[in-house]
C-alpha cells in the first residue's frame, strides 16, 4: 500500500502539471478556505472598515464623502444572502482576491503560456497584500480584480482588436471607478501605453476603442454627477487624509511598508531555485516578446512607483498599495521563466500553499492572543453582537418604535447599529453633510440613540447632542485578562423639534 501511494504521488502531480488550471483552482480554494475560516474563528467583531461598509451599504447610496459605494453594496448583499455579519465579509474578500489570481493567470497565459502563468500566480501569496490585510475587506480589495481585469482586457483588445474586448474593457473600467476612484490611475497608465505601443496605437484607427470609451463614460457619468452634487467631498477627504499622513508618518513610511510587503518574494524565488543562474534542464520555452515585458512593467509597477514618489511630497498613498502589485509575479516570471522547470514549479506550489496556510494560521493566533492574552483592544476584539443587542434593548425600553438612527462616537455607534434587528442608519460624525440620508425630519420622526465609550473626550459637536440627556453605562466583557469595556448610551426620543446645527465651515471628515 505504501509503495502504491508513493507511485500515485508523481502521477497526481503530473496530472496537475498537464492541467495548470487545476493547480490554480487548488490555490484559490485554499486561499478562500483558510482566509475565511481563520478570521471567522477568532474575530469577535468585524474589522473597522468592514463595519463602516456594512452600515453604509444599507443606505444604497452611490457615493459617500469617502468613496464610491460598490464595496458597501457587496457587503450588504452578502448579509442579505447569508443573514450573518460574522463570516461573509471574509469570504467576499477572498473571492475577489481569487478572482484576481484568475485574471492575472489569464493575462500571463496570453503572454508566456499556461505553465509560466501558473508560476506567476504562485508567487502572489508571498506578497503581504494578498494575505494578512485581506480580512479587512474595503475599497482596495474591491478594486483589486478590476485592476487585473483592466490589464488583461487592454492587452487582449490591443492584440486581437475584437469589438467585444473593447466593450468589455469599457464596462470593467467604468465599474472599477465604483470600487474606488484610484482605478483612474491605472486607466491613465493604460492610456499612455495605448499611445506608446505602435501595435496598440494602430487599433485607434478602428471604431471599437472609441465605442469602448463611450461605454466607459456612460457608466462613469452618474459618479461624476454625484461627485459634483456632494461638492467634491471625496477629494476633500483625500486631502485631509494626506495632511494627517504628513503630520503623523515619517516621509519614508509608505515606501518602507511597500518594500516590506514585497520582501518575501525574493525569498520564495531563492527557495524555489529561480534565482540560480543556470537554465533549467527542462525543454526551453521562448521568452516573452519585449513589448509584453514592457507592458507588465509599466502596468504592474508604474502606478506603484508613482505613488511612492508622491508619498514623499504629499502623503498620498498610505493605504493604496494593496491593489498595485497584481502583476509583480507575472513580471518576475517573464524575466526568469527560462529557469522554470518541473522541480521549480513543484517548489513554488508547495511554498504558495504553505504561505496561505501558515500566514492565515499566524493571523488567527496573533489576533486571539492580542485580545485575550495581551489585552490589546483592536477592532476585532469589540463584542459587536452584544453591543448591538444592548443598544436595541435600551432603545426599546424608552421608545416603542424601531431604532432608526445611531450616532455619537462613530466607531462604537456603528457597532451599536450593526447587528440590531431594526437595521438603523449611522449618523456619521453627527454632520448631515457627511450623512445625507439623515435629515431633521427623520430625527423628529425616529429620534436617535447616542453611543460613546465611557471616558471618551467628547467633541463640542458631540456635547451639543448629548447635553441634558440621561446616560446609561453598560459594561462588556471582551478579553480573558483585560477589564470590561464601559459604553454610554443616551436616547433622544422621537418628537424633539430642534437639533444642533452642522458646524460652520467645510465639513471635516476627520
């Protein structure tokens, strides 16, 4: 039996090698399983951006003061389909990461064949941005497959010139803006390449690229209208964020984070044998054409390098990097693929699967010990379900109607409304300009539950809303060692006729 098992192992591997998509499917399934189960097991509350996304998703608005809302719609859909706030967001994030793997594979296959394309994807789990941060589903991860899809469709459309490819490129490019406005950066780089490359430029003599552009503009137009209607608040938010980064981060902080996030790639290359200078004994394959390597470098590293330079001057890009390294593996294999043999591919496969399993396990151990052993209060430690249930109980003890609005300190107020059965709206920063779904009429009809941590230094705006209200303080256990959290609740019942005005001057998202 042992001999039979040993004999089967090579045949199984050979079968996988003959059909690289099977190994790709194995990698994607492992990524989805590990990075869904591990966070769901240890995270009591969702990560910060996820809670915000859930609360905004139920409003079904096109744009908030931060970003377009496609990621928030996806979160809301995941909740409507499953009824849970505990695990769907983790699976959603990994489905999009795995979709990115597939799209990168398709682009790399067009350029250098299926085996090297598989090797390119097998390098991706060693990049930090495809592992540890992925449980915090946000706009960066929502736009990740759009970046990979745009890169693939642009290459195919420029190569083949088929009308359907240009139309698909227009659709994917337009929808990418609904994930995050920074998708426009990749579109700029794609447009420059289209003008630079002579073969691609020749396609502009046909009507199809222009029809694709028209489709893109039609999809993007509602966002432009909404951006104007909101007085360009997302741009104001970005400017405020950049100012904060300049004030609180070292000038080389962003570049250091990006280099650290990529630091495991050369280690994996060395362990796999791809850094050896001798060619692989396997049958040599033709190298990718020079224009393809230029394309991968331009689309895969150009935006990232530009943001690194901008970060030195403006603070731009603190959290932009996650999306910008989809093509690093493809570029590396395009340059080193002549050294790729069966042995190197087998090592890459083992290392990729090991990265997924080991890093996700380390994430689970670190998060659990951080909350329960070290007593470090992270967003994932907050008992979201208990806070929501307590908020509803306090509200219904004072008001017979449903809980329609929560506000106060945004972080804990969002948790109070997250799992409440009444599905309340969040009154972001108690500023109607930042939460246009909140009106004085809604406040008169529905009232509001104010929530903030005990001892939290309230801003003048928050004090104006809480003044004169009876406050109830409730303790919540969150750690095996640390003392309980104490959270204040105050009810503004329906029927109140006057409310504090928004602060003077432009709205401050921070």
